[in-house]
C-alpha cells in the first residue's frame, strides 16, 4: 500500500523510507510522538498532500488526489458550522451526486448508527464535542468507504467521551468492518483498535517497530482487562518511551 | 455579603429611590434623555432662532400632513428604490468580485490596490464626473450609490473568502468537492458574516450617496425634498424627510440583524 514513502517540507524531513501494507478489513494503528509525521502520512494516503519520495497505492492504483472509496475522519472534526448535523452527514453523499430522495433514505441510518437520532436539525455549535465527532464519523461512513482514515479522531474530546467513542467505534466496525488506518498518540487506543500497531520514531521518523495485536475480536471493555492487553500495552510503551526518557534526562553541555 | 444585602434592602428616601429606579431601567433612562434633548432643542430655537427654523413641536405639527403628501411619498419611493436597486447591484457584483479576489491569487494581486484605493475614495469626489458620463438624471444617482456601496462589500467579502478555515477546505477536498461546489457550498457561507458586515457598511454609504447625489443633480428624492424645503423656509417639512432617512437606515440595520439571527445562528457565536 505504501512503499518507500518520504516527505519533506522545505529543509525539514518529516519521515523517510516508510513502507507498509494494510490488508483488506485490517486495522492498522499508527502511533508516535507528536511531530513524528503520522498525521502527515495519513494526509498523504488520503491524497490531500503529495509525497516527496516513494509511492502510495490504494486498491492497486497510485494516489494523487483524494479517491472514491476512501474517507477521512479529522481530529478537528471539520464540520461546517452553517450546516445542521443532517446536512453535515449528507455532505459526502451530496458531493457524490446522490439524489435528494437517496440522501433522505440513507442518512438517517448513519445518524442512527452513531447514536445521533433526534439531533438532525441541531447545528454543530449546539452539540458537545463528542457528538460533533460522531457526526464527523457518520459523514465519513455515509459514503460507504472501503478504506477509513482516522486522524486522531478522539484527540480533541475529553477522556471519558474518548472512551465511550472508542467502544462505539469498535461496535460500528464489528457491524461493518472496513480497512482502517488509525492514527493516535494514545497507547491504549492504538492497542485496542489495531490488528497491528506501527510505531513511528526518530527524526526524520521511520517505522521503528510493527507489533502484532493478537487480541480476539469483537473487542469491548473486557478487552482492557485482559493480561495480553497489558502485555502489548507495555511493549508499545517500552518502544515508544525509550527515547522519550532518554531525551528527558539528556544533559546539554 | 450580608452587609451588602442590608445596604440594598435599606429603604431610601423618596428622591434617591426615584433616581435609582430611573437609572435601573434603560427604557426610562432613554426616554428621559430624549425628552431632555428635545426640550433643549425646542427651548433654544424658541428663544434664539427665527420662526421658520425646525423645532420638535413644529415637526410634530406637520409630520402627518407631510407623510401623507403625494410629493413626499414619491420622493421617498424614488430614493428608497434607488438605494435598494443600487445595493442589490453592489451586493451581486461585490460578492462575485470579492470571492474571486479572496480565492484566486492572480485576481487578488491584480485588483487589491485598486479596490482598496477606491474603497478609500470619498464617492462625493467622483459625483461631478459621474454626472458627465450619465447626465443629470436618476442613472447618475444609481451609479453613485453603486460606487459607494460596491467596494465595502467587495473588500469585506474578499477578507471573508481569504479567512475560510483551512480545515473546511481540507474536508471539501477529502470528499472530492469540485472547485465550484467548494466556492458556493463552503467559501460563500463561510464568508457570509463578513459579507453582512460589508452590507451594513454599504447600506450607510449608499444612503449618503443617494442624498448627496440628489442635492447635486436635483432629481426627485428625499435629498432633493430636504434641499427644496430648506430653501423655501419649510424647515419642519424638510426635517420630516430627515426622519424618513433615519428610519430607512435603522430598518435596514434591523433587517440585517434579523436575518443574521434567523438564518445565521451559528455566526453569532464568537
């Protein structure tokens, strides 16, 4: 899917030599310290920005601009404040050229799926952050993507809402499994969501480790208390924090 | 806390209580201030000025005769019609040019200095030139109104279109929106608060332009009505036309506020 990917902004090389492949209906979690370029990589996969080196292919075709069948959920939600919840969710289908009748038939299902029934006519500013991201998720799901790109989707909501949304997402994924690339900076989240966890590290960052997550699906709250979950969590933690600790205690002379 | 409350609850002497009530009620305060101002105007005019100078009682006496007067109504209709027509033209052109300037770098680079300079140009200064091009007629008035209103709308819309959050554009691109759809569905609504600010500014300028054009060109309208009546010592009648102009300005403002509240509830939040 991604081979030998590199990206630089002017003189700043963000990442280099990243190669990864995500199988059908597989969930790949990408984790790394802030500024490691995980969001940039995801934007490249979506075709929002071009790579400097290497190539990205989705379903065999090289990505140059955003493709049909790929949808993204943004950390900043990206809801349009002048559209209601319904209109925001319908945005993708409207652009895909669906008729009004089709939209009226399909959208309530997605609104229902993310648990926003009854809030169709509210504006984003009237609902909580968690509900806003549910709306963002419904908008991405509504175009029936085969690849779902999640850019720290729960990074901007509070800790409790975040947990609720994680299990909501797992529930939705179990109902309609799609290929998913899930970028996060939370270790628990990466292990909980991913079939594999990719750890990005270094400057420029590279793939430091690829950890297989052999936790059974469907996953739910009980998964968190499995001994295996704690083991994997520790493993990711160890890889990730090595440098962080070293950097923290580094004395500049 | 308890000390403060006891002070508040202590019954005050009659006069202080009355004054305090007055200060506490904005409506009563406004009304009182209005009566004092009108009283001062009436008093000073009666004491110092000739009989034909406008004063509140004089204006009140002629008010209903004037607003029922055919000539006055025709004048008000002409001015209002020209202002509305001019604003509609200015809004359509200004929005189109403003959006183009805000989103297309070439257009912005090419036009920015000219639009900003013309925005700063007092439209009264071009009035004599406009009359040369259009003649001493209603077209010249319309042209001056459009000239006065257009640039504030274009400049504001341009600012609005430039300040569309990048996140919105990113989402539009991610969902594979075509450029025209992004312009109409994302950039335009996102710029609407700026556009409305521009319209507010434009409405005031358009009204000034209409009145000044009528002064200068002498065509029927409220401006000319004021000029004519002032010159024939009917100051009270002239002042009714001034009140009409104020009413037009205030109602336009009220209308914009209503539209914002009703259709752009999201824009009122910071």
